[in-house]
C-alpha cells in the first residue's frame, strides 16, 4: 500500500531554485511506495506520515494555513499540536512568543477545542517592523496586523493578544504557571530574555518548543540556548523540522 504524500515546494537558502526543483522532481520519480514529505527544507520518503490521517488537525490546517509557507511547515505544526495536546493535561496556561499572524495558535485552538478549556493562551508580538530591530521583517508586518490578530481570536475569550517587545512586556502580562511554551523570536537575546522570565514558570511535564533552534540561519540562538540550559541541567533535542524540543 502506498503511503500518502505532503509536497509543498517551499525551501529556503537556495542558490538556484529552478535547479533545485528539477533535482527534487528527478528524486521523487525514483521513490517507491510514497510517504514523501517535501517542503520547509525537509525531503524524506517511505514514511507513514500518520499525521495526515488526523482529520481534525488537517481540517484546522487547511482552514487556517492560507499561504504556501504555512502549508509547507506542516510538520512543525504537527510537533506543536502534539506538544500542546500534552499541555492540555498539565497545570498552567499556554504562551507563544512571537505569534506573527496567529496562524499557528489559531490552528491549535481549533484542534484542541481551546474555547472549551479553562486555560488561557497568551500571544505576544510587535506586529510591526523597522530596520532597527534585530529580527527580519515578515511580509504582513504592519500597522494593521495587531487588529487583524485580535479579530482572528474574537471567538476565543480565553486568548490574550498582547502587543509589545519580549521580554519586557512579559513583566506586565504573563501567566504564573505555563503548560506549553512556544518561542519564535528570531533573536538570541530576546529568546534568552523570555526564558529568564518564563522557564521557571513551566510546570513539571510542560513542553517547550523553540522554532528556530536547529536552523543554521539562527546558529547564535542555539549556542546561547545550549549554554543557558546546560547551566540548569537541561538539554534541548534538535528535531529534523529545525525546532528544538524540551520537556521540563
């Protein structure tokens, strides 16, 4: 029986996109039995890709992942869905720094029926960008993005969207107990600052996902975080998705 495939041609850091795409097409034609995942700098085959059979999760992804990049990073979303599902069984609330358009959090909220939960989900972002900031600009950064994200979660009274710079804003708005923590700040200094405030608030068994931990574009983040966690007796697992995973 041939396994299902997930192929979205979004790859980063290429010298020649057409030459790469041609090589991918030639490689895919040589694969027996399917199970191909191609996108987000992952090319693997003969895998079960069992998450494609998770109808509720896939429905949420199809509904809210509107761009090719959002569809390409499906495996990252699967990791987050698993981690957040474990968080539903733990004491504490959910935190995401930074949420950008809120796509990831919106998928998780729908998948987990978060509106029926007694937990809260705290989302943080600047929502705008200027050249003085250490992280790069994203396509939909702008003066209206904050309002768009607020509107995206208007049906979830237990989701709090906060505009401000992390880690500073965490002193004003942050939960005392955390069951699931997702950090995607694209800045070593900001991510360490967030960890300094939030990590001790994670309850036993809570899961941390570091979005850029394994990407060599953000090598400085991995170095800084490895040292920070080693000093506390922890070690992050680098995943093929480029994410880092740690269980408190």
